[in-house]
């Protein structure tokens, strides 16, 4: 793939400087409302995946909640359903509670 890496683009900078911190803050709030040893009971969720479209872009964020933690991945809307994530990260609920 030629051209700049995602993080070098204007869209990438906006994603890393604004969108990801906003998602991280929301996930911290979710974790703080759970018991540290229990995690979150995801058995009642209709779907453990949440898709968040990023306005004015060809990107979307997929958030997966499971019993142990949260995974966040960035995808290109034009790449198709079976494409690999552009980038992603994860964190365990227990890690979010450490240091309180």
C-alpha cells in the first residue's frame, strides 16, 4: 500500500486525538460501574459487538464487550465485511480498576 500510513493522515490524527480518547473515556465509565472481580455480565447482551460509524469518514469503530474486557477495532467501510482491522486495542476490566 502506497501513501501515508493512517496515523499520518488528517483523518487518522482526528481519530487518535479525539475519537479514541472519547471511546476510552466511555469504556472507563463502563468498567467503573462493574465489580472488579466479576467483570461485566455480557450474557444479557443481544450482541456483544457495537458498530460506531465515524461521521464524515469512510471508517467505523467496532467495540466488543465480553466477560473479561473490551476490544476496540478500526475498520474501513469500503474494505468489505471480511477485511482486517486497520488498528485495534483491548483492555481487561480488571486493568481498568487497578490504581483506584
